């Protein structure tokens, strides 16, 4: 389940939708004009998750002095 942000290809309206399945994502339409061609925007939630993931990939920050396996 994810809150995603979209922009309508027709009228340019932006809106958020709570997506619970890929099937639901395929049925997203513009609330303003009903257009089905909507573009998914990079949400703030996705950006926050990406930065957290990057921090984890950098390791524990010990510089190789503990048992985390980082050299
Ligand atoms: Zn629209």
C-alpha cells in the first residue's frame, strides 16, 4: 500500500491516490476530467525511503572496526 502522486496528461491536475494493488494502480484516472493517461510523480514518501535505503547501503558507519563486515 502506497500513497502515490499523479499528474493528468490532459488537464495537468495533480492528485494523490492510495494504491493498494497493481490492479488499482492501472485504473487510476484524473479526478478533474476523468483522463486515464496520468503520469506518476516521484512522491515525497518515495524520496524519503530512497534516502533511508542509501544510508543503510553505506553501512553502519563504523569504518571497518566492528563486526559488520564493512572494509
Ligand atoms: Zn485531468
